C-alpha cells in the first residue's frame, strides 16, 4: 500500500514560518511574497497526508486517509477533492475531510461499503490549505485500499422510493425497497447525517409519532441524535426480497428544540442487523412548491395536483401533477413530466426527457438536450421543439414552431406541426397528421 505523500509548493505570504514537529525537504524558504519553497514527499510536511492501512467491511466503516496540519497556524479553508476508482463500485465516502484544520490537528476520510464484493480501490486526494501567512497547494496523493464488502454483515440491499414530507416540513417519509435476493432483518436504525442544521430527531411525547418508524416498528428512544449511530427498534423489522417498507423520521430539530425543514435536503440513514450495519442510503428530499413560489434547488421538484409555482430551476427532475400551474420558465438538469392540463409554463429546458400530459400547454420553446420530447394528446407547444433524441407529438396535438430531433420524429393521428421538421432519423406521419413547413430526414 502506497503511503507516500507528494506535495507541490508552499507559498510564503508573510514572514518566516515556524513548524510544529519535523518538516523535511525544503530547498528554499523566504519571507518575500511570491518566493516558493519546495517540500519533500513526507507525511510530516506542512500538510501531512498518509494512508492509515484500515480496511472497511460490511460491518464497519474505516478511516483510510488522514491529513495533519504540521504548521503553527490554522488552515482555513482546507480544500480537498477525493476520487475513488473502484471496479466493483462498492465503496462510498461516509465522512469527508474537515473544511478547516487547527495547528496540530488531524482529519480523516471515512469510507463505507455501499455495495458488495471484495477488492482493491485506488483513492486519490488533492488538498489545498490556506493559513494566515502561507498557502500550500498539494499535488495528487494516491493510495490503494483493500476492502471486504461481503460476508454475514451483508444481507440487505435497499433503495429509496417516493420520498415526501410528512405533516410538516420537519418530517420525512419514504419507502425502502429490498432489491436484494434475501430477506432483510432490521433491528436498529440510525440517522447518520443531513445537509441541514438539525442535530437530532425528537418525539415530544404529546401523541406525535416516535422519532423513527420502520414498517410500523418504532425506535425505543424518544430522541435520536444525528450521527449517533444505531438506535434499537422495539421489534425486528423484516423486509422480504422485492418488498417495500414504509419509513418515517419525525421531528428534525436543533439542540435548542427549533424545528428544521428537510425539504430539498439530503438525509443519510443506516439500517442495522444482529451482525452490524446492513446498508446505508441517502434520501434526497424533493421540494414541494406551494402558493406560486419560485424554486431553486439542486434536487428534484414535485408540484402537487392543482398547486401553483413560479419559475423552477432544479438540478434534478420535475414532476408537475394534473391541473397544476407553473407561472414561469422551467430549467432542470434531469427530466420533466407534466401531468394532464398543466398550464402557465413559459419555456422548458431539460437535460433529460420531457413529457407533457393530456391538454397541457407550453407558451414557448421546449428543449431536451440529451433526451426525447413526448407531448400528450391535445397538448400545445407555442414555440419550437428541440430534442437530442426523438420527438413524438401526441394525437391532435400542435407545435406552432419547428421540430428538430437528433433521432426520429413521429406525429400521431391528426397532430400538426406548423413549422419545419428536421430529423436525424425518420419522420412518420400517422393518419391526418400534417407538417405545414418542410420535412428533412435521414432515414436510411
């Protein structure tokens, strides 16, 4: 296992720099700004990086790489970038390096088994550290890590289904589907981390649900600390292969008891059996807009039936249910699925597929950069349609502008395109369908 660290240059901004502990390999050091000092490949250098030799398995996470601040001043920020090259895809980061590091302190990179199998992964760490009088820019540090993600601890393989809010925004409900080949027997659960300010989940004892429910079985404790490890259930929760169990986590809050919303946030949950942790999942909670509010989020958006939102800018997918209204533009990195009679949409720009339902309408252009566009029956698009793959215009649907597709174009019965149709594949017109402009196709 390679435990050698290779650092780049140390830029001395103000004065001479004193070190905590031995630091070797300097060829020059100077007080003038812009004069650099090269460091040797040594874990005791200004930013000491070394592998721990620990081996993660299905029961236990492991800290595999540590960074130590060997200077006499704090690093703030400490910027790190981690890449795990694992042919089996079994490892994932469970806890990353700290964002700042005091003099003499050490921070670690912890990984977890996120899949099955045994093997060796290559881990690369890049670190930049900024102190009050110096800056260290590090070259890549690479090591190999052996892991064992099979064995008796591995008897669950679950995936998240349909995350949603409970009665309030500090409550989370979702399904866990057992996609493995054997029954999962769960006796404990833990809330490992969130992207919120919440530090605990608490039941106030006034008839509200317990902090965590798993398939109708609740935790014994009335308070579940976030990052507090395993909390026992009152009974064993069994999930057969192919089955889905309902999970509820109620009452995210700060230590002072202030409720914390999990809408649009991530929550990481672990399941435990008699032999240790069975599996770990991260639940990405969608945003559920109401009252015409505009939305900007890195995740998914779900607009409930008959609700109204403003413009939507999302890093995930958008689902707008029947008879909802979007007063503005839609710009998402994922897919767009509009239900029936959705109206008000100005433009749609999506990274993935775009689907519109019965009698839905879009006031201007619809773009699917890497996917297909499918419009519902009697849907109308007042602008152009541009898709990286295929375009299908639903029966009796209309497109007022041009249609451009990287693949095929299909116009269902009585559909109309008032502009031109340009296809990288074939153009098919069903009975009564019309293209009032020109047709260009590449149908070999």
